[in-house]
């Protein structure tokens, strides 16, 4: 009685251990499993599907998805292991990601009492060379396409820079000297108009104090000498009448005129006899004509082409 019972128990143990024994056999042949997708590239997730024989028909429903339940990661990382049973057909599902191309071996996949060693898959790379119809080699670097109008903007900037350089050169050669002459001419005209206004005030001053022209001549002497200093750039305030002979105008007549004018003024101012209003008025008339002549000479020629008096500046 005991022998048949022991034999039956031995047969039952062998039947239960048969799946594990079959699973722990040699390497799994390539034709026994397939991949989803069919070609798995480096860094992309893939799934290995290994159909199991009838010995595993009662082993479904096993899922391993926690890190401590899975083999340690390396160049190939397993993220999930499942034994699925559908309609009496069991299969092993292994989700993985490989970070190296070429043949890659799985670590022994352990699912409960079952161990599946020797699984190896081929991982593709987009950089692998192959037939032209299957080639996935990266295209060479292409230079950036310029935006419409880029060359026009470049040429316009170049022309603008050239125009600025030429404009600066022209300003330095012709513009600044012309501007300097214009400013000098403008200042000369203001000085002449200032002298004419001063003569008008002196006439009014003389009309209010007709018997004595001395103060009028004193003021005229100072104003006229300052006026001449600006035009001649010479110390006219300290010059004696004879020194004014060296001053010339457009026709050379200003030197003798100014020398005689200051001689008469000095004789009336320092001669000991009070200057009469008529004599002072006559001198004002001569200076008036002199100032108007200078104004006409200034307006007749181009600005700065010639001086109104001597070395006018």
C-alpha cells in the first residue's frame, strides 16, 4: 500500500515542478519569442512576448512591476514582468528599454518559481548603416536658410555705413570750414548792426544835450575802437591815430579815413574847447556812412571770401 502511494506523490511533485524545470533549461531560442514593435531602437520602450507551453497553463495572473521585484538595471532596464494566461494559452510579457545597440542579453527573468535565462534580443540604432531603403542615418547639417530680404538689409547697412563715412569726410573737408566762415560772417553782421544802433542812440543823446558833444564823442571813440578790434584783431583801444593808417579796406581807403577821424575826435575831446553839437553830429554822420559801407561790403561778396576791414576774422 505504501509503495503505490509514494509513487503517486512522486508523480504529482514531478508534474508541479515540470514548468520550473522547463523554464530553467537552456537559452530561449530566438524563434520562440517576438518583440513589440518588431524593431526596437535604442532608448525606446519595447515588449518581449514569449509563448509558453501547456505546462504553464495554470500559472497566469503573475505581475511584477516594483523595482525590488525586478532584475537590477544596467544597459537594459526591465520595467515590468507578467505571466498572462488567455484561453488556456500562457505567455511571458517583459517590458524593457535598452540603452545600447546590437545584441543585448537579458538578465535571468524570474517570475515567482519560474526562471527564464538566456534571452537575448537585437536592438537597432537609427545611426546604423543599411540598405538605402532601410537607412535611417541622420541627414548632414544644413546651413540656415536666410530670411527674405536679408541680402538687401546687408547691402543697405553697408551702403549706409559708407555714406556715413563719406559724409563725415565731406563735413570735415568742406562743411566745417564753411560753417566756420558762416558763423564769422554772421557775427560780423551783428557787430555792424550793433554799431548802427549805437549811432542811433548817440544821435538821440546829442539831441538832448545839443550844446556839448564831448560825452557823445567819448562814447563814440570807445564803441568804434571795440568795433575795429573785432574786425582787425589788433589792439585798437590803445592805438594812436597815426597807427590806423596801416588798416585797409576793400579799396584801401579805410586807413586814412580812420586816422583822420580819430585825429579830429582827439582834438575836440582834448583841445580844451568844448565840442559843439554840430561838429559831433558831423562825425556821427561820417561813422554812419562808414558802417553802412562795411555792411554793403559784407553783403556784396560770399561769406568769408574777403574781410571788410584789414584782417577781419
